[in-house]
C-alpha cells in the first residue's frame, strides 16, 4: 500500500475511534436485552433455588491476586490481562475471572464464620485481551458459581455441574456434550507431569511456540493446545486417568455416580485440563456440537482445593464453574432458539392538543402507580398517527384525552377492536380499566 494511502487509512481509523467500540468490546442493544434478561433471570432463579447467595467483587483487584491465584504461567496472566498503575503506585488488573476475588472476599470478610460450605454466585463483567471470535469477546459477562469450605465432597462438584446442566436446558440449547476428567492432586499429578514432559520432549522441535514454552512451565496445558501441528502428539499422549491416586479416583467416581443418579450423560475425556493453574481433581466442560453452532466450551469448571493456600490462607476445599452470557446468546441465536417476547402493554394513552399533552404525564403516573402498564407516543400530535402506533403495537384499549375531556375532568376509553367508546371520569379511570382488563 502506498505511503499516502496508509496515512489516510490511519487517519480515518483515528477519527472513527470516538464513534466505535474498541476491538472485542460491545454494546448490548435493546433487542439483545430480550436474550440478556432471559439468561440472567434463569441464572439467578436457579442459583437461588440451589441455595446460592450472591456476592459481587470489584472489577479491579491487585495484580498479585491473579498472579498467585489464576497462575503466573497461565495464558490469562501472561497474555490477556488489562493492567494499570494508579497515581499512588499500585498495580491493578481488570478482573479476568471471578474466583481469586471471591476467595479474597471469603477471607477478608470471614465468610467461613457464617457456616460451611459457603455457596456463592456472581454475575458481572470480566476482561481478557484475547482474540475476538464468535461468542468470545474481550469484555464479557460471566455467570460464576462457587462452593467454598466444608469437605471436598463430590456432591458439591455434582451440584455445580447440575446447575449448569439445568441452565443450558432452561435456555433450550441443544447438541450439548458434558466432558469430564480428573487432573489429579499434589500426590499423583507431579508424576504424571514428568511423564508428560518426557513424552513431549521427543517432539519438541515440531511443537508450536506456545507448547515449547508450556513444556517447561506448564506441561498440563500441552493437552489444551488447539494448533493443528500439535494435535497428532496430543492424541497419543499418556492418559492422566492411568496415573490417578486412589483418592482422586474415588472423587471422580463419586461425582460420576451422582451424575448417573440424575440421568445426566457425560463423556470421559483424558485431554480435558482447563486453562487455569489452580484446578485439581475433577474438572468439567459443556461443549456444543453440530448444526453450525459450535462455540467450543460454553460452561466449565472444577475443583480447586489448593487455591486458598496459594493465596496465603488455610487449606480450604472449593469447587465451582462459570459461563459467559454472550457465548450463551451466540449459541442460542445460531441454533435459532426463539427470543423471549416483551410483555405487551395493555393500554395506549393518546393526547389531543397541547393542554392535554401537559396533563398526560400525571395521568400516566397514576396508572403506573396502580400497576397498569401504559404505552404512549407523546412526541406525536396527530390523533391518527397515535392510533396507528397503538394498532402497530397490538394494543386493544386506548385512552383519549382532549380539550373537552380536560374541561370535564374525564377521558375517553375506546375499545380499538370494535371502535366502541365511552367517557369516564378521571377519578374512576383506574377502576374502569381494571374491570375491562379482567373481561379480556
């Protein structure tokens, strides 16, 4: 590209920055909020049914929290964090995930004193400087579930999985596969990691650059590589399921037995490791497959019994999971799940004349206080235009306020289905509308 053309293109982009969202960020438009509210309401209702209490943390935490918790060698911390320094010299990071912040709040506010375990959920924005893809954004809204404290009982892992299974069912998402694995504990995992490193060293020159780094710093993540050149080696890698200690085997077996009891289908996948350092023992992911709706994992999680200890606290058993509202929306749309419909308004308010327009807000507020939903088109002065809007919105009952009605302190109530109308006093308007709505 010629230099002048490059400069023009650069200038055009700079001028447009004020009128465009940054890459990977997005607006939630009114039409999308129909989906948004459906997902968030289903998430909240299920969380409360399963006795989870809401806890939200700040969108910014000290960077060290994520370096210790999420893991200094993870892709999230090494490549995807939004980091900033304050005027006082503190180094903070925009929240890339909820769990370290939830664990910090658990300790800071002594939540263990409220009983064990603590079942907590959060919904809010998280930030990752990742490559935007279908259903994956740099700012997205995460639904996050945690069970902290008590015993490392498989029933809590199962309950978190059941929660996400029910949420996916509620949203009518199809072609979903639940994949299960165990990544071991402090006893059995070190032996497997050494075996994995010994296996991959034979192919080091053929691995992608990320896997060459992982081979030295985070060998389990070798099994999570998506690059084509590494798939052949990954498929023949030793299985961790053959190296689990008796305790980890028993834990995984316990979770699977609960899922069997609930009739929830699953597949064992010895390559499933998750992308965060703190996981131990049982891990899971829900995937969509087929029909052009592939978004990869749409929900996932696992156990992290060592996370609190890595943050400087006491050993505290914990398990949890998370999913993205945006990714769920993407899958629902691609599978042509019908969007929820807005509750229709029952009454349409019409004004005729400037004086009627001035009095309209007070009457609308009276109806709102009485629990009667009202639509209007106050910016239009034409009676015909307002009636056309009411018809377009499918509303059957119209209230018409004109000069004569103002003088008589009354209003016309018109049935738009048959054009029959009568005049009622404003003092009896609420009673009259309620009567008519009950009769519909």
